[in-house]
């Protein structure tokens, strides 16, 4: 898993930085697709918003926190959150 990841973004979105940071921390390669290249919302037909992480099979994962959780659950190297409950809570803040 991890082949051909695509991150659908809007340049003005502040939520993108967290996702880009997580992808880089995990050492994952991905392509960036700007939302103007997907104006009809094919990749996120329900909400038509970004960011969207498109998986290698074309399935979309939407919403920044859900994307971060998915990345951390699927690719276990370099965990995004500490195992310590307090540190985990601070990181989520």
C-alpha cells in the first residue's frame, strides 16, 4: 500500500500543512493535485471540499483529522502520536 497516493488540496487551506508533514514524516511519496484540476468534485462527491487523500485504488479519505488518523494507522513507522495519554492529548490540541 502507498503506491500512487494523491493529495487533493486547495492552496489556501491551512489544514494541508499537517497532512503534508505527516506524509513526509512517514516517508510516503505522493502527488499533489490542486482542486482546480478537479472542479467537478469527482474525488469527493459528497462534500466537494478539500483536503482529500486519494489512495492507490482511487478511494478517497476526507477531512484532515480522519486523513491523519488513517495515515498513522496504516503506516506505523514514525508514529504521529505518543503512547503517553497526556502527550497524545497535547499533540491533538
